[in-house]
């Protein structure tokens, strides 16, 4: 079972793409994802499972680094909550997206960093400790910043309740993370056993969310597929490029700059999808950008990591040159 869990985590991006394709072919398979269970949206419950897994993988050192390296965290967090929201709005305007798709793209932009960014940072040769700290801080700030920034960007065209979004984020993000931390502190050493399987569980949960949203909106997606796919890809890729540039311009070394690029470019698109479904239920298409982003950014993240490592391997070793 442990080997199967490792394979699922390793090929996470491929699994999401397979689920997405399956949703296009047989959308009914994922109809349960958009249903209700115990009075709650199944998408919300799946996201809660993902966030619980994140809480189970955190430890005290992840919080200590915030105090040890406050400027690095500050630079990354400011970049996270400015670059992607502004890119989202700009791309929506440039491509003339309809209202529902614009809301979805903006939600992707205003959400915190994605949990898979930590793995991609490691693969790209980035600063993994900084990546984990940035993801944690941006996630904890999400109940305040995500509704506030979303409201500022779309208030002229769409009416929604920032307070309702705040409550939703606390319920589906903060509480599950807190529960994960509490349970980990209670079972202590036994938590390591669960940590072997939780990434795989989270991977399947995200893939199911993607499948459910794609399957439930197949016809609408096909009608505007080319346009929204281009916007999602540009949003993600420009996030990597801009994040890398910000890192360099603010004096960060190569490893830190790579981490900023990954943290900025990779979003918690599962949260964006959940918020779209719960806060903008009258706009089913609003959940589509988050679902597409979930599939794409894991693929692009692997490509980014490969490019970063390839460039690193070609760079001369400074220690060799100094001899």
C-alpha cells in the first residue's frame, strides 16, 4: 500500500489529467462530486481532507522559520497576494472573459499558494523550508486577504459577501489544518505512518474535484475551451516568470528566487474551485478556471523544475572556478 501511495503522489499531475479526460468522456462518473453530503458540498469536504493532510504534515519548525527569516517570508507573501490577483484581472480584461470565467480566474489569483508547490520547489532545487513557510503563511492569511482582494477586484461587476467567503475559508481551510495539527500532537510518532499515505489521499481528492467540476460543466467548457485554457496557462506561466524576477530584483539568491517563482505561480486552485461553487453558485462556470488550473499547474510545475535543474547543471561550479 505504501508503494502505491508513493506512485500516486509521484504521478499526481498525470492522474489529474486522466481524471479530467475521463470527466469529458463520461461526466456522470463524477456527478457525486457536485452533490451534497451531510448538508455540505462534497467539493468542500474533499478540500477539507486536503487541508487536514496539510495540517498533519506541518511541524513547529515550519513556524519557527517565519521568525528566523521574516524578510524572505514578507517578500514572498507580498508577491503572492499582488502578482497573481493583478495578473488575473489583467488577463480577464485583455481576453474579454465573460463574467463567470473572470470571477473564477480572479479567485485563482487571490487564493494562497498550493500545497504541491513544496514538492515542485524541491524538484527545482529551491529552498524547501522557505516554500513550506510561505505556503503556511499565505494559507493562514487567506481568510482575510482572499475575500478582501477579491472584493476589491470584482466589486464593480459582481456582488458577493466577503464575510461569507471569510467564514467559508475558515471552515474548509483553517479548521481542518488546526485539526490536523491537534491530532498530530496527540498521536505524535504514529503520525509518521499517516504522513506516508496523506499525500496520495490529497492527490486523489484534488483529482476528484477537477473531475467533478469538468464533468458538471463539460458543454460550457467546450464552448469556450480555447480561450480559458490560454488564460489559465498564461496566468500560471507569467506567475513563474514574474515571481522569479521579483526574487532577483529584491536581492534573493537563486534557490530563494526559484521558490518565490513556484509559490507565486502555483495556487491553491482547489480552494478557488470550492469558493466558486459555494460563493458563486449561480455562476457554474466560475469553478472551471480553478479546475483547469489544478490540472495544468502540476504539469507546468514539473516542466519548470526540469528547466531549473537543467540550467543549474550547465552553470559552472563556483568552487571549481575558485581553485
